[in-house]
């Protein structure tokens, strides 16, 4: 037997109090001889002996009640009991689950961190109680179980010897959540549960876990193998344009170079390569801890997947992160159908004139990524949508009925959007709200209400712009344009816009929307009912197949965008400002982003999914930095879609570089890079980590090796006592003793 609060055993001394009182106050019997009572002598002796026995029993009950109460407050329990069971011949206190987590992310490639981590793992395994159930897992941006809890120690030790660092990033929150889930499964009944976390604990590896904490009773021990600083220079995330058109404008490819050494980086050469050929270079100068952007300009002349890299030459401890790769999906020109509702003789009121001049500038030597065809709304036919990526309705509220026949996604316009096309709307004096809502209801981002401004009202400006939105991100840098310079004398109010995103608003007190955007996922088609024709990325064939359909292999829907004012001088002066041309470009690019904006650059370990024809034989390859050299090739598993002729393949790159998905019908390339936060070796304050995720005992460093077992044992003792709860039976015994004492005291008193 053991006691949780053994200090209360001192209270058993109170059992002596009734005995002392009895000895001090007991009655002293005097013998007096009476002649007339000499025949009652034997009777008196019997009464006296019985009374002494009853008084002794009364004192005993009082002392027993006090002693039992003291035992109850000491909270006794049995280390070995049938209720607790035994594990490998050990007592209940020997029931312990220990889960060792070891970091195998890219940062463990620095110095000898991985070797030190292996030694710490072996040390933790051998320090565990022989009866403990031990498990092993590796963590990075994902959680990998190497040996389940309860496996033989030899299995865990063998897994440690095979362990090598990966190229993935680090996510400590994910690792702790997974470990907590493993230790709190319903089939786990160990009295003590402990996590031993081994790693280099970078500041970038800790992503806030909100209010989440480890479950009560789980101990956490940290062992840091990354206390020494690492001298590192690396290339951060590469940024490429979302839409790159063959033969179009010169594009900018950018990245960041960061110096995390304790020495200045002077005239370090940075090289820009495209398809293995160097296309540009520059030098950077960085002070310790400083970073700087690098930008290269390149014109992509042919459609297809173009891969490249940006690398810096520097003497540091980890040259592997001195290069970052990119992949650009270059598309043919974007085909735009411009439906102009006001083609009058007055140029200042001609919406299409300004939009067409912005999309296709008539400047010698300047190419445009757009190919624009202009028609009147009354001349528009369903066949005009063939081969188009974007349709812009300028000052239009009505189109021929055959374009909207079937309603919503059952109409030709609806099928165009469902296949990945984009619809843009700009208002004007020829737009009638009721007619517009009837024609484009269900496709436009909202419905139009009345005109907002009356005669004599002062003009308003655009003063709220979300620079994080893709359309306005181009204007985030200084001196890139100011939308508040344009004055608006009229615009439409809108309603039913809950499903729309509003990245820009006017300056009036109600902050009326300027621009509204709505995205249509493929599932929007399902809500139209079974009778609506079903769009498919493979339903069109031949030269008339639209670009929207050709680029929608992944099954994503399109977008619609509404500008509540005009694109001419009728209602505002925006078309005269410097922001107008890039704004029109950004809106048009945004409308076809689901086709041309497929992401081709990923992080190592991130899943890459790509659409392929159903039944195709697909292979994935890793390409060497040398042109036309394949490092490895593997057969890929094709996942058929739930319906239709589409399918997809998915894989996760295991190291930085260029990858390719190839099948009979074509191929696609992708670039994989390190998590841009992973090469940052600045240390994490582990006290912040501990205080955030753990509310109980925590230990760090060498103290964890021996002291954590004391903490674990204390917690195990408390769990065992809570399950046995012997104190309840002791309190019941004390109550019975006091009841007996009360009954006996009453009887003696009456006698």
C-alpha cells in the first residue's frame, strides 16, 4: 500500500486523544463496606467489569474513527491490484507509454544534427522503464510512424539507424497534435503517457496552434540538438506571373536572397536560367541577417511548360538551398469577346473603344497577350463563344434569347462559365436593372438595383481597395497607381451579393461596392438539376474547342466580375487615369485565371494533382538539371473521376527540382522547392512552445532524462488512486465507527 498525501498520516496521532482523556478522567472506585450490603458483593463486581469493558470499547471506537479519517485524507492505494492489472510482471506504476518524436526535416542536414538526434533517440529508448510501451515517429511537414507504441525496442532501434533527413519543412504543431491523438486513443490505458520531442526547434517551424493544448496527463520532454548557429545563404520563394502568354509582354520572374551568416555577402552572383540555359545574371550585397529581392525580365515566345531556376553563389554550410526552381505554364493568346453596347459616334461614350485600346495597345514593338474580337450585343450568337476565354459585356443588359435559353448553367452562357470561361460586366446608361437581372441572373455576381446618385450630388472616389486581391496586387507597391484620382458621377447600387467578393468600395458613408467577383466551382452545375446539360472539359473536339474547355482539365468552374460604373467617360474619369490599362488587364487575366493560372510550383512534400485522360498510361519523372536527362521514372496511379472522361494523377515530390507527368496525349512539368521558411535556422524560444501547448509539467535538456520519470510516476500514482478511491470506503468505516460510538455512549449514559 502507498499514500498519495502521506503527510496526513501524521493526523493518526489524534487517535491518542480519546485514550488520554479516558485515562485522565476515568472514575476512581472506592471500596466502602456496609453491613447490610455484604450479600451484594458479587453483583457489584459484575457491574463494574461490564462498565469497564464498555468504556474501553467506547474509547477504542473513538480512536479508530479518528485514525480512519486520517487514513482517508492520506488517500491510500495499492500498487498491485486486480483492478489495475499487471504488465510484464510489473506493478501498475510500471504502465507507461512513451512516444519519441524525432525531426527529419531539411534543417537536420545542417552540421551533424541528424547524428546527434539519433543518439538522443537511442538514449530515450534505453532510459525508458523496461515495462514501458515505447513508440517512435519522425516529423517534418508530415507525421511518419516508424515503430508503433508497444513494438519491440530492437525494431525502434533499427528504424533509428535507417533514419535520414528529408527535404521537407517542419510543422511542430502537426507533430504534437498527431502524437497527442496516438496517446489518447480509446485503446490506450497506460497510467503514464509521455512525449519526448527531439529536434533543432527553429522559430519558423512553430505555427500557432490556437487554443489547442496537449491532453491532461501527457508529459512533454524536449531535447534540443540545434543549439549552435548555422551560417546559411538561401534563395527564397520564386514569384512568377499567374498568366503568361506566348509572344506577349516581357514578364518579371522574382525571388528573394537572404543572408543568415554573421558576415556581409559582397557581390554575390545570382544566375537566372531558363530550360537549362543562363538568360541573365546580377550581383547582390547583403549585410548579416538582410534579404533583398532579385528580378529578371524574360519574354516567353512559345506556349508550353517552361522551367528554370534562380541561384546564388555563396560560401555557406548548406549549398543545397542556394537555388530555387520555377515552372511557368505559357499559354496561347487569351481570346476575348468584347460585346459593346454603345458603339456610337462619340468616342468618349464608346466603352468598347477604351477597353480595346487597353487590351490591344497600338504601339509599335509592343505585343499584347490578348486577342480581342468586338461585336454588338444584338449580333451575338452561341457560336461566338467557341474558342473564347473571356466575354466582356460593356453597357449591355440584354442579349439574344438563344444565349440564355435553358436558364443558368443550362444556357450556352452558363455552360461557358461552367467549363472555365469568364464573364465580365461593366455598367452604363444603356443598362436597365430589371432587364440585366433577367438576362444574367444566376451568372452575374449580384443583381442590379437603382442608380446611386442624383443630380447635384458630389462625385465619389474609390478609397477602399484590397491590395491582397489578385486584381489589385499589382498596385501594392509605391508609385504604381492611385484609384482615388478618378471621380465617379454615377454608378449602380447592387443587392443579393452575399456570394460575391468585394475587393473595392466607394468613399461614401455606406461604402458601396465598386467591383464584385463571384467564383463558380464545378459543383455549381450539380445544383441546376439532372435535366441541365452537363459540361465536360472533353466534350468539345476539333479546332473549335474553346480555350476555357482545353484548360479546364481539373474540372474547375469560371468567374464573373461586375464593375458598377462605366468604362468610358460617361459616368467617371477612370479611363483617363494611369491605372485604367493595368486594371483592365488584371480584370481580364482574373477572368481566365482558372484556365491559365494553374499552379506549377510547389513545396517539397506537397501533393501535386494533375488532370489526365481517363484510361491513359501515365508516368512521373524527375528531371535532372542537365537538359533532356531523366533521373528516375515511375508508373503513376490514375484516379478516375466520379463521372465523365476525366481522371487525375497525384504525387508528392521528395526533393527540390523539376518533375514531369507524361502520357500519350501530352505532358506537364512542375517545379518543387524547399519550404521557404525551412532554411531559416533562427532558434525557437522553447518556453513559448511549452507554455502554449502544455499546461502540466515540462522539462528541457539533460534534466529531462532523469527527472521526467519522477513526474511521470507522480501522475501515474494519482491516476491509480483516482481509479481505486479507497478513501470512500475509509470514510464509510469512520462513519460506522462513529455511529457505534454514539449508540454505546447513549447506553452507558443511561446506565
